[in-house]
C-alpha cells in the first residue's frame, strides 16, 4: 500500500472497500498485519516523491478523515522540504570536501588572497606553504602577500589588473622564499 502511494504520488485514506478494490485491480497486496484505519501521504519535493508518511490504527476503523489527510499532507510537505534541504547541505559539504582535497593534494602551490595592494592570504595548500617556508596557516595569514614579491610593484600591477579584469591568466611574477 505504501508503494502504491509512492508510485501514484497521491494521498490515500484507505477504507476496507478501497483496499478490496485496489487488491482486485492488482495495485496492492497485504503484507503484514491488516489495519482497519490506514492513511498515507507522499513526501514530495518539487521534482519527485522521496518517501511516504503513514499512520495506521490496528483496532478502530475509520479513525482518520479527509481533514486528517489535508493536515497530514501539509506536514509531509514540510518534512519533504526539510529532507531535501538536508540532502542539499550534504551534497554541498561533499562537494566542498572534494574541492578541498583536490586543491590540498595538488603538486603545485595554490593560494587565495585579498585583492587590495598589500593583500592578505586567505588560504594556501600544503605545497604552497612548503614552497615558501610557512610552518603554519597562522604564520601564512599574518604575512602580507606583498612580502613574497621580489618587486612590490609587480604586486601592484597584479592587483590592479585583477581588480579591473576579474581574473588573470598568463601573468608571470617573481616571488621569494
């Protein structure tokens, strides 16, 4: 019955008559204990049904009404949104971990810094830190970016070009360890 609700994407307030009809149509089969009152609503996101929320009463028939269907469906909508949001957060976290691992394990030095003339380091991978003799992230972040340039004027050119163009390709600069 749960699979039927999942497949159709429609709430189902199951009565004994409706159950008999669905069995005769080959739509459902009884698995487990029969319950005289059964209500199921799909957990739906904007794109798909992700689950089914069910309540049942094993002793009393007709325990649920159409009002219960509407109420339960509204709760299911909120739960589906919460699940979808959690999945999105998890996917974002996994993506960030893959990106971080990729950057951290590159055999070339990679860093990010602020664009102002002196600049401050925001992050650097292990290769960069090793290349330039930094022992910790704290040490890196306390060092002005300009200190790595052989010629501070190159930093000024780099910064001005980056701010004007938004990105830089093929720019050579001499840095010092």
